C-alpha cells in the first residue's frame, strides 16, 4: 500500500533496424511529423500545429488520442530537433516525453531507431494500475517502432538509398 504514494516514472523503450539511412528515417518521423505521426500512431484522431512553419525546436502541437476507448488530449513541444539523429517531444499539458533517436548501422544504408516514451508521473487514481500501465507503455513503444519500420521501408523502397 505504501508503494501507491511513490511516484516513479513509467518508461517504455524499443528499437528496430530499418533498411534506410538515418536521415531518411528522421525525415519520415521528424521533418514530416505532422503528416506521418497519425499514420504510425492511428490512436491519434486529431493533430493540430499550434505554431507555424516546419517542425523545429519550439514547435507546439495539440493532439487528441483514443487509446483503448479512452479519449485524451495533450499539448506538446519539440524540445530537440537534430536532423538525421534525434527528435524529442515533451508534454506541456501532461508530464510525458517521447524521444526518437536515429543511429547509423551496418550496412550504411540501414539505421537503428530507438523510441523511448516516459510518463513522468501517474495520477493518484492510476497508481493501483501501475503494473498494467507499465506493460501497456512497453507494448506501445514496441508497436510504434514496428509501425514506423513498416511504413518507412514500404514507402521509400523505390527511392535511391543515401549512404
């Protein structure tokens, strides 16, 4: 029972090898985030940019998601944007972080994507379900990288490979 008062982050982390160079994968996830995010995460039923221009550090967005029948809204901000390497989002209205890291791999025409989702804290009413939430978060990160891999490899299969 005392564990209910402990507030430890819930973290899920997954990675995948994608048969495209890091810059191509970054372009799909980062540079074209507003178009592609709802595609790899179909739980996103609405995504609106709150700032104008291309995605960059400081870009803010509002999303509406329906996860397992539960509707939620959040506003988030781009905290890191390093082309070909990393894009990171931080919740403004809710305490979470989504971090995508892109690394070169062997062969050079491939890359490794690592996605980390961190829920900084759980609301008190959710704490009795912490174990289930941890499982769901981990499964969600694995599903995310599988979806990105599938979309990127299918869509850019006809494009020439950058090395």
